[in-house]
C-alpha cells in the first residue's frame, strides 16, 4: 500500500509536466476554447435574465449582445481560417484527416459557435416580443423552445463530418478497418440523432399550432364568483380564464405559471399535459456535443 502511494506521488509531477506540454503545444486553441466557454456561460445568464424582465427588457442591450455573439462567430472563423472551421458547420468533412486534438478543437469550437448563433436569434425574439401577454406570451415560449431544439438537432450532426474524416484514415488503419470504423460511427450517430429529430418534430408541431389552451374564457358570473381578483398577481383580473378545475386567473398570469408548472396554482389539479421540456426562459443547453 505504501509502495503504491509512493509510486502515485512520484507520477503526479510527470502528469502535470505532460499536461503543461500539451497546453503549451495547443496554447492558442486552449485559450480560445476557455474564452468562448466563459462567453457562453456569461451570455446565457444575461439572456435568461433579460427574458425574465418581460416588458422591462432592454432592447439595446439585447441587440448589442446579438451583435457581439455573431461577431465572435465571424472573428473565430477568420482567425482559424486555415483550420476551415466552416466546413463542418456546412456538414462537409475536413479536406485532410485531422489529428485527434485538432479534431476535438474543431468540434468544441463549432459547438459553441452554433449556440452563439442560436442565442443571437433568441435575442431578436425577446426584442420582438418585449410586450407579449397571454397567448402571445405562449407563442414566444413556443418559438424560443423551437429555436433551442433546432440548435440541439443541428449540433447533433455538426461533429459527424469531423469524426467521419478522422476514422476514414486509410493510411493509418488500412482501407478495410477505416471503412468499417467510419461506417460504425455513422450508424451509431444516426441512431442517437433519431431522438433529437423526434424532439425537433414535436417542437415544430407545437410552434405551428394554435398554442396550448389551459382553459376557456371566463364568463362574468365565473369572474364574480371568483371574487374578480387573480390569486396569482393579487390584482383585478385581465383576460380571465377558467381552468378545467373551475378556478379563474388572468390569462397572462396563468400562462407564465404554466411555463414552469403543470398544476392549478390553487388546487394542484393537473391542467397542462406532459410534453416537451420548455425553453421559454431563453435558456441554452450548456452540455457540449462532442460526438
């Protein structure tokens, strides 16, 4: 036990030395990925906060954020033009077989850039729907959700050209092995991408529909029986809606409520059916798509 611990202790400096050499050899790419990752987290947090502000959103800041995000896409492609980052974005394999670390850099960078483009579109949607209420607010939520599922679907396919070219390396593996590994990768990729396709189709159907209806327009008698005060905002009801459980709320209030919940705010009866995960808060998935 003591010998194993001693060996591990002696190996730690060597591991750090190898790590330092790898970072030094790929310093520009490493720093680029760190910067883009930090920008991704910061931008996502900013857009979510702006989305929560509703009518108080700052359109100037949102427009500036969209411009900066698209500028990142353009500048990174310009700086790394010899690496031809644009080819995988168009689902075209690299011209030459990339080394492993180079392939990983292309995939990680493009994965972040695709999210930057999707976030820029979300900024435009938040500006256009700054004063959305009721049904319009639900339509905004459906559009934001569709944008995110479109991004997820596209991101699922962006790594495929790079890994396909990486595995299809006749010189390193031989023609038979290279063809077999490339074919197996594409088979695995198509099987895993099927889930993304189904989610995207569901998001499209939801977006092109008339929107979810949580209840019916309340009659004057139902509003009077409910006390004319919305239990959510504690103000006089505007556009009152009667849910299936017969409780009455403002259309805008209950629409925002069902962005997060499925049950009535008072009796907890299930009103909204289970379905797609909503990205109505303009959130962007931060999980990297590496394969």
